[in-house]
C-alpha cells in the first residue's frame, strides 16, 4: 500500500513532529518508501500549509497539520482499541483495518465509539488518544537509542508500522515491559536489552522507533 498524505502527517506526528523537526531519513524508515517519494510528498504538504520545511533540518507540523493529524489519530486509535478488545486482533494486525476505518468514520461514529469504549486514553501501541477536537500530546518521546548503557527503561510506545510490529512479535517484545540496556554496538549496531526473563538484541533501526520511559527505581 502506498502511503498517502494522512499517513505522512500521522507518522511525522508519531516521531515527535509537533514539537521538533523530523528529518527525511526518519520518514523513509518509518514508512518504508524511497527518499524521492518523501521529498515529493513534503512539497505537497508544505503547499497545503500542513508542515513547515527547513532545508537540512526537516519538517514540523503547522497548527493546521497538527489539528488534522489529531483527528485522524483519534479515529485510528479508537478503532485499534475496538479491534483488539472486541474482535481479538493482535497489535500487529490492527493497522490496515484501522487505516481503512478511520477514513470512513463520521464525527458521530467517532464519539459513539469513544463512549462505547469508555474513552480509552491509549491505543494498543501505547499512543495517546486525544480528546474530541483537542490536539494530541504524546507522552513518551525518547527512544531506545537515546539512553546509555545500564539505563533501566520501560517500553512505552512503538510506531504503528506493520514490519516493526511483526519484528517485535518475532522477538517477543511487548509494551510496558521493563529492561536494562546492557550493550550498544558501535556504528548503529544492535541495542541489547535484558530482564529476568529474556535478553533481546534489537536492530538500531527498530530501536529508533521504540519509545521508552526511564524507570525510576534504581537497580542494585
Ligand atoms: Zn496504535
């Protein structure tokens, strides 16, 4: 499936593009598209006043872009919760169907769905579900590559991207789990994390799209 402009807006948001500049390389990795397609779409988004682009730095959502992204994210994430909680989808299966559903969801359906689900705050990937007509503010913003060795971390959120989620299922990494970073290989090599049950070497690319909170209890 070729990503459309909504997918770009959502990804830019998920990478933190409401508060900072996101570079093309991150978008290429997040959407699995070519650098040329990214540049082409960015110019369209700039023309529509949805993002601001600074040469060599990247793009950031405008207020209009953030509003548009928030509505899409709310619908998308509400459907994800519904599919996982009521139709037994797993977290790597929900994306495509939530993607289709978000585009055909009216305001009435969106709000009835939210009521039916008791206004959930997070999607199955740990993303914040914004309130009706409110801009979304993501809580966890640091990724696994932002911390040094020996940091105790908790998996807070992952990018809602099929290949990443399949990979995380295959290595058995789940949201809310706690680990210690035990090794960071040089030259963008894997990041190794460990807890009492398992030890996982996570590719640098995946690690840069896994958002973590620092666990506050210290480890003796
Ligand atoms: Zn999600």
